[in-house]
C-alpha cells in the first residue's frame, strides 16, 4: 500500500530557531514533507541559513522540497527579481512591444544563473527540486498578447523556422515557446539529477497561456520524478468550480504519470481563503485522493497568516480544516 504524503509550503521566516519550532508543529500535526522557497534573495543573502533550515527539516523527520520561487519571474511566487536590472536588455518583450519585469528564459544570463542556483540548492541537501510554474510572462485577463519577442527569442525563432517571428500568435509561436521551455527544463532537471536529487515540475492550469500546453511532453522528460499542478480557485468561485477543476486535473495527472512511471502530486490552495469556504481545500484534497493521488500539498502553512496579501480571513480555521483532512486521508487505505 502506498503511503499518503502530505505537507505545506513554508516561507517568510529565515531565523532557524523559529523555523524549527514551526517544523516541529508541522510534523506533530501529521505532515511528512515540507516545501521551502528559495528566491534570488535567499541565494544572495541566506545561502548558509537555508542549508540550516533544510537540515532542521530533516532533523524533525520531514522530506524537503526546495522551490525556484519567482526566480527571474520565470517561476511562480511573491518575491522580487533583480535579474533584469542586473542584465540590461534581458527582459521579456510582449507581443505588444512592452518590456516586462521578467528575464527572458532564453537569455544566456538566466541560464548561467540557474546553473548556479541548482548547484547551491542541491548542495544544501534538498531532496527534491520543485520547478514552480515555469512560464513565459503573461498578464492575467489580457487575452491575445504573449511573450517573448526579445532579440534573443527572435533570433532563435528565425534559426528554428527560417522566418521572422510574427507579432500575432501562431502555431509556430506556440511550438517555439513549448520547445524552448521544454529544452530548458530538460537541461535543469538533468543537472539536478547529476547531483543525485529528484525533480518535480508543477504546471499551471490551461487557463493561463504560460507556454507549456503539452503536458505529455513534460511528463516524458527523462529526469522527471514527479508531475504536479495547482488548479487554484479564484475568490468568487463556487464549490462546483473546485469540484470540476480538481476532478479534471487530478485525473489528468494520474493518467500522465501512470503512463510514464512517475508520481503525481496535487496542490491545494490555502491562501486568501474567504470565510465560509474553509472546506474548499479539504474537498480538493479528497477529490485528488479519490482520483489516485497520494502526494498532497497545501500552499501555504497556517493559511498564509503572516503575509497580508495572501492572508486568509480565518487562518486558524482554514489551517485546521486542512490538517484534519490530511490526517483523515493519511489513515485511509
């Protein structure tokens, strides 16, 4: 029988003594794993501290994911990025011609940076590297625009297709973006594997034009160990939306992972939980479990009570509901 694994993301605290106290509480509530964010700021200023936090996680009995949190703004997360400022001319350009505050994933400076990031995180003792929502830049609610049309991308596109990159989206543009992100993920996951570490890629739901619509190609990467997703609901979405989305994406993950012999993981939304909807995250976990997923995580610890922008209306109630459901599912065959 496969053991059910559960846990939370954890961020915002970098004093190891305080982190250890939270980790002990997390473990006592039944969690078996934790995800720590590792931003550009962490790499620059907290590298040794992060190593101590990973060590503390292992000490209390948690396996450790480390997340590429908002690095370059190519990955998901509420952290700032300095890479564009440090590398002039490296920003992503929208199809509208606007420059965005995110580095182009195809830029050589970003690829060099990520090699160093991987080496640092692997050296800190993480068990699994979590590639958090890799994507080209997009603005929510802005249909029809896309990135990236920087000079690097346009040159690569010309080499690939023998023509100039159009301003309007086209099948060739979609293929180009998919191939480029897939190639980078292949490079990064291979480097992680060379350190003896595991890889998890978390893919955005289809409603976001992120550049990786073909999940099957991602699942086929040779050094991938887990494939995950996070079909989070919006503040005003009804329960039925949670039911339909989690049923859909859980089955999709299970089928893809079964075909490739890798592990599916599902993420539950545990931030900005509106009062009266504290049962949504437990419901999402239960639907994922019933679809066959035994690796369940929630973003984030204690319903994000310390971060005002992500804070839930009643963090204690939302957190306890999630803990109770995780415990219930862990006791089910």
